[in-house]
């Protein structure tokens, strides 16, 4: 008689889910900006997050996963570089842990603004940062930037990076770094470009409405 493997209990599944979540990247969207965080544990009531800098000071914020899902959260405790948040909506662990989405392979991107300096071998020019990830960046450059070969990318708080232009649509360009940034470098750049207390309410309000409607 063929033997079958014993089925995993609900408690065992939840425990394995928690283990798989350790140090998964996400971002906390605040009125002052977007900050990289690491998911440490999660339940249907709340979530524990770790940061690579001080915990953002705002109590009510939005958690956004790499797959684009958003959740309103409220901080209930904070110490050192860790904090616990209560979900502001009803969630199920299966939905929260699901990795698939409209674009599941896209890396986690922080929508941050700032001035960058790029150089394509002919001249150095100013550009505007639109978003940033460990793998690359999106910029707006009104000057004639070469779209072939490697360029230099300089951002405050980050050592100069070599990058390749992967796509361009008008003055919008997508860059891929030759050496991906570390998690620490990405978190550090986000904090330098978005100091706590510098409110940017428009994007926060839009995401809050989206999270409440979900």
C-alpha cells in the first residue's frame, strides 16, 4: 500500500511562513518619504519590522510589499531599530504571504526625489531622481544623455556608481547599476534624501486611500 506524506498542520504552515518572512524587504510609506524595512515576523493582528536606521517617527503609516500590496499600520512599540505595528485593516496570512502580483520579479523601489549627477563620457549633467532600488534607478534628464555604454551616477550619500541605460522614454531613463547596492546603502540614501519630519502628504494620502479601499 502506498504511503502518503502526513499533511502539514495549520500551525506548522504559519510557523514556516514566519520563517520565510525573516528579513524580507518591504517599505514603510510615511508623510516624510519612503523607507526600506525588513519584515521580521507577522500575524493577522500585526507585524514586526526592522530598520537600518532609526525607526520613522510617524505613528500611522502605510506598509507596502514588493508586490505592490499596501496595508495601513499603526506603531504600538519601538526600540532601537525595531518596531511593532498593528494592522489597520483585516488581513489573512495567505494573502499577505503571496508573492505573486502584476509584476512579481520587479525589485522593491523607493519613490524618492533628489538631484543626481550623471556623466556619459562627454560631459557631466544634472538629472532628477524618480525612484531608487538596489538594482538601479529611474531619472529624468533634460540634457542629451547617451543611451549606449556605461555612465557615471552620483547621488548624495552614495559612492559614484557605474550604470547602463536600459530604456529611455523621452527624458525619462531607466538605469541598471553595474554593482547592485546593498540593503544598507539603499536605506542610508533614503534617509539622507528624506529626513524625518519633511512632510510630503500627496503620495501618502493616495496610498492611504488605496490601502483603505483594498
